[in-house]
């Protein structure tokens, strides 16, 4: 991908759309995979903004707007921000067209394969990370994360699945 140039730009949420070249199937699959969209009140505005900052949408110009074609989860999360909020986007130099749907699907698929939690380990991992945070940090992410029972309810876990047994994580950092 030689020759790709990217520019960081700060825009208002009302300037952000999803590229019209992305299919309904791809959009639905991505939006359906975001836990926060099922319970929008789960995360604080600051937590949502932090997630978007860590994974800014990659966009192409589309008139006065910017149409996202990668990091679409961040676009869906941006809809939970107050009207008029600002966010950073990365402007790419792609030519809009039908291949953008394949790029969006590939990006979402790769992200899911690389970063998704194992379904069996997920409750234990979430509990371990939750226990690593103090009460103030838990509340900064969501008022629903103050207690273990509230965490289980917000994430749609059975409270009994949230075992205090820590999950063994294998990583190259441990070697």
C-alpha cells in the first residue's frame, strides 16, 4: 500500500457518516457486535470518547462530511456522544467505490479475530480487569461498574460466571 497518506483532523460528530459504499450486512454485523450499543447508558461520555480516541475512524471526504470506511465501531460509538461533540478522525486518500465495503469487512473481521476475547474466558478476563481498577476508575468508565453484580448485569453475564479465579494469560510479555 505504498503512497497512502493520512491526515489527523478534528471534526464534529454531525460531520461523520458511514461511507455509502458499505453494505447493510457489514454495517449490521459491526453495530451488532458493540456491547455499549445495547445499553447506551452503560458507559460514561468520557469512556466513549476515550475509546474513539484510541481507535479513530478512518474516513474519506464526502462533500462537507467525512465518510468512515475503517474503525466503524468508533463511528457507532460516536452516535452516543452529545450533539456537537468533537472527535479526531484520520483522513485517508482512498477513492470511494465498491471496494470500500470489502475494506470495512476485512478491517472488522481482522479486528474481531485479533482482539476478541475467548467466549469461555471472557467473564474471568472482565472480572480480572475490573478487579485491577479502583472504585473511582470503575465509576469513570460506568456507574454500572461499581459492584460485581452490576458489572455482570451490564455485560449480560451470569453473576456466578464471574469467578474470582484469575484467567492465565499467555503472552510474549510473560516469556
